[in-house]
C-alpha cells in the first residue's frame, strides 16, 4: 500500500453511494441539454481543460514524483503531451466529425436520401488505472466531451497525489453536473458500475475488464475496454540491432515497465542474439547507470507504484531463477524503495510464471529462435496481445508476421508510438480489449451513429398488399437488383 502523504488532500477520500447516486441523477438533465450542444461549445470546454492541465504542470511533476518518482520528462511525454495532442486533434476536427455524413442509396432504395449523424450517448463513466493516471483519464474525457456527453471519472486510488491533482483540475474547470470525479477504492467502482450509464470506458487488466463487462451487461451499457496482455517483440536476423536495442530499452523501461503496451518478451534470431543483448546492456548502462547502485539512484528511472506490486514483480523474477532461468543483467530488488532493477533474463522454461502473466515491470525475457514459424505458433497459442512489435528489414518476414498473427496494434521497427498517432485506432482484440479510441475513433467510441432515411418518392408501396401478379413481378425485379 502506498503510504505517501497526499499533496492534494480532498475533503472526501472515498465517495458514498448516496453521493455518487446524487451526482449521477444530477447529470441526467445536463445530458439531455448537451444533445443540442454545438461544436464551439464543446471545443471551448476542451480548451479550458487543456489550459488547466498546462497551468498546473509544475504541481503535476511534484505529484508524479511523490507517487512513484516518475521523471518530469516522462510526465511531459507520457502524461501531458498525449492529453494535449488529443485535445488539439478534437478541436481541429470536431466540426467535420459532427457533420451528418450522406450515404448513397442502394439499388432497392431508390427514391430515398440517407445520412449518418453522430449523437451523444449520454452519461458516461471513465474508470482509469494508476500507471498513466492523467493520460488515461483525461484522454478519454476529451473524447467524451467532444461527443457531447457528461462524464463521471473514477481514477485509481494507488496514485493518491496524481488523483488529487486531477480532482483539483476537474473541480476547477467543470461543474459536477457536467464532469464529476470520485476517489476511493474498488467499492466506489462497484457502486458506479451498478448504475445505468450509457457508456463505460475502462482501462486496466483483462481480469477486471471481465468484471466491468459483466456489470455493463445488466444495463446493456455500451463499453470500451482497453486492456493488456503479453505483447511480443520479434527481432529477426536483418534487424538494425543498434536501433532495436535503443528503442526497445526505452519502450520497456519507461515508467519502469508499467505500460500496457510495453514489450513483454523478445524473440531474437539466434544469429544476432548475442550482439543484440550486448547492445541492449550497453544502452541500459548509458541510460540508467553502470552499476546497480547508480541505477537505483538514477533520476531517469521511475519506481514500482507500491510495495505490493514490487513484491509481485520480484516474485516473477525469483520463480524464473528457481526454474533455471539465467539473469543477464539486473537482478536487484529493494522492496522498501519500491525498486526492481532493469533486468534481462534468458533460458526461461515455458512453465515459468513470467511467461504466463503480464509482467508490468522492468523484467524482459530474451528468447532465442531459429524457426519463425515456431515463434508465430507460440504467439498464436496465447491470448491476442494489445501490441506486437516487429524489427526487420525483410519485407517477406514482416508480411508473414502480420498475416499470421492478431494483435490490437503493431509497430514495425518501433514500439509504443502508435498510441500517439491520432489517425490510427488504438485498442485491443478479444482478451486485450474491445473497441478503439484516439482521433476520430475516440469520437466514435463516445457517440451513437444514428441512421436516418428520408423518403422522396414512395416506391415501396408497390409491394404493399393486396398482393397481385404485379407485386410478385416487382419483388423479383428488386431481388435481382440487390
């Protein structure tokens, strides 16, 4: 449990069921009013939110340091910048997204005109995790506002200072009948999930995602689930090893590995494995320090969020070693400091827990391969991942991997950055998620696409009773036209 004193204490540490219900009911009137809100009105609210985030950036750095020593550069790149990018994307394109989209009539729909218009879903719930609290709370909120909804936010209790910062910002910018935020433990989430929201946007683990989906089913609430899983990386014999080592080390150890799309394990072709490992170790030393003590004291490395998670990650490492795995570098644990060193492991047996559970920490298994088909079989024998990364200059290998695997998203010769691409859908598939977000896809996630048809010439009455030979003839003609 995180025992850090909150920088941003609030009057109510955990909301009561009655208070949650009161705000939920209060948002109903606002929800109905927002159905006719204009793009300019929605954009103005998003701009106020963005301005508040930037205005309070200094106190966010303090909060992130207090919660898990997140370096300010990582706060900028992984918390503030994605929210600003989402806000800018919506503000630039919202008017276009909101316009009704005309569609051509099909062959049997002559005499009609049709269009799709996006309408707000209504009251929305955003439940966010602790690893990127601001990004994964305010990002979805931007799209909820852009689509014309009200929102209730439930951030994680495990980062109390960053959650307190969000409470301050939200209450400064919004009235509770429009956007509200509640702190508290799982009981608060349970209360919220019992209410008939029009949409729930959840980011977290697959296990909790199933709980969210079960609760949503009781009200037939629409859901977006951004989950996780074990995201594989494949480094073939043609890869640029210097670039792969540099980028993968950044992608794995940013936020100390506590990233849902971080590389979870790396398959390296046997012919380049030793060279890749050496380059990777060199990058680690350059980034975080040459000695274990230097790495422990590095200002560039975040901490595990709390002692419980530190023990969980350490247990994965211990289990792997007890089963015969070899540590290449790292292997330092300090539970009191919530610290696990950046660690590379090899020779890991398949039954080791580290090969079954999402690591969500600074441990990186290195697996050697000679047969790409065997690698693809392993990937396909496991639940579909949120991300899959390919390092190769061989187009045939790249296409083979893409065509014979399934993943929420994929980067070729990069990692993580597809999350920031405003024109790509971000989301998982099956066990790693349901639905997608970001850019237009985020706007769609919080909207209902309403089909509208207007009749110009009533041709359908030719098919009305009483049925005659002419009716049957017209039916046959129309069937041929479909």
